[in-house]
């Protein structure tokens, strides 16, 4: 029988063929995706193996038996006997050649120091480790006498000791304390019975949090680098350089009775009318009388702002800008230039020595910014000094009315022997 509608039949066949081609295309695409996914997995696995292989062949990296590989490995170390020459690692032979080229005696150790070459020795590494864990950062005058860090920690010291005793000698990566009495910071009150995660680390058998240092001579509690830049593994193993991202920095800082001494770290102008009240009147650098903020109002407002900072974050720049930073790791090997702004781009160990000095000279020093406060913050230096002194933890440092803060402070420091 002859089809009376040959055109329609042709169109139906075309539709079927189109569908078949579509399905074949989809199946082909799916197959291609599967092959691509398998290919990517193979390449990633090969890359990991290659990376581990290359790392194992580097003299400056720690090496491990192939059958005892662990993901969590010690940080890479510099080879003993080598020299650092402004970030460039030199063998003893290469360093001697450099010294000789500069007209010095390679047999004299002082020659290497003269050209800036630092020999990497066990003693040097050991000294650095001891400083990292056991030396206080910050000064007794600013951090303790003015800011009152130790006095703030003393507020919860009974809770800390009780919590550590309950550990029974076991380690913890987050010391939980139970507040024994109501604590008011700013406009917030932490009632007795509150369970607080401090983020403090306690080693196995430890009697004090990692990074806290009790100074028997001064009767204060200081901190070391390890407070923020060390942690513990789940097994309680000490991990130097790992950031303590759980640390309750806002709470620990706000405990200090004169937290507002660090007002320049956040967006605070001490002469803002909302803080006026019972402040002292001082003489500024131009000889003018200026009324300082009410210390209680400023402290309350600043405590509130500090408590809003996330755990594991800090603000190190006295620039009046509220832009907190997460605690970074202490791993610096081949991590030059350490910061995005480049101010630590040169120097011994590729500028690392300068970077470390910055922690002590500005980050932990709450008072040094007064020297540049006029240019950086638009705040007269005398106003800056007067603001952090009028509520100083050591009451002997609280300035009276009508004085020029810098002059009065200099005289008082000499009188009391506090520097």
C-alpha cells in the first residue's frame, strides 16, 4: 500500500533520528565527564605523591620513613651548620667564599657576622625555642601597670586553677571554666555558674595554661608567644606554630581594668562628646586645656567593642580602624615576605627578625602609638597619653588635673622607678 503521506513519515523519522542523536550525545557527555573525573583524581593523587617525594629530598625539610608517613609532621627545620644570608641559605663552603670575596678572613667567626651571615646552630634554635615558650612579651609598665592584664587574669585565676585540677593531669585544647562570681564587663554580665570556653591549652600534667607565665618577682602573670601560636594535638602533643583559633581573646582582654588604654586599636575617638563626663583636664602639646573623656564611660564602651571581636582574632594596629585579624600560624619557612604590605621584605632570614621585633615594639606595646597619634589618628599626643593614664591600673600613675601628661609621666616614672 502506498503511503498517502510520505512527507509526514519522513518528518517522523527525522524526529526519531534527532532524539537518538540527542541521547547518544548525552551519554557521550556523561562518559566524558566520568573519564575527566577519573583523570583529575589520578592527577591529584600523582601530585600528592610527587610533592611528598620532592619534600623528602630537600635538606631543609624534615624527612620520614616511607612506611611511617603521617599527615601531621614536625615543621621543616633549617640545616645545622648552614648560614642565613638575608634569606638565602648558604652552605659553610659558600658562606666562606662570600666572606673571602668581601676581603675578610673566613676563619674568623666575626667575619660572618660583619657581612650579616647568621650561622644556624643547635644553640641558636634552642635559644629561639626557649624564647618562644618561656619569655614574656610586652613590658611591665604598659601591659601591667597601665593596662592591668595580670590584674584582669587574676579575676578568673581561681576558676582556671579549679578547672585544671579537674583535668586530673590530662591535657586539653579548650580549658572550660565555671564562673564562680558575677563578672560585669562593659554592659554585659557573666553570672556565676556560666561555663566559659577559654580556648586555653593545658599540657599533660600541666598546672598552668600554655603561654601563661607567672612572674614571682613582680607578682604578675605574663604571656609568651605560645599563648596564641601553639596548640596541642588530640593526643596532647605540643604543636609549636599552630594558631590557637579558639582562644577567647576578647574576654581575656576585657578583664583588664584599663582595657580602654588600647582605644587606638579600634575605631574610638576619646574626645567624642558621648564620652564626656568626669574626665581630667590636661594641657595638650599646644599649651591648650583639654578635658579628657570620662574613664568609666570610655571603658564601658570599649569593653563592649572588644567583646564583639571573634574568638581567635586580635587587633594589632593602633590606626583607629576596626579590622581584626585571625591569629596566624607561626610557620614561616619559605613563607616570605610574611605580610602583604612588604614592610618585612628584607633583613636576616628574609626579614623574619624584623617581623618578630614588630610584635614587641608595636603590636603588644599599647602606648608607643602616642608618638605618632597626631599624624595617624588626628589625636594630640598629650591627649593620647592622658587618656591611658587617667584610669591606670597602678593608681600611682593616674594623673591629676592641669598637668602636661608626658612631662608628668616622665617625672613619675623616675620617682617610682617604673619603666
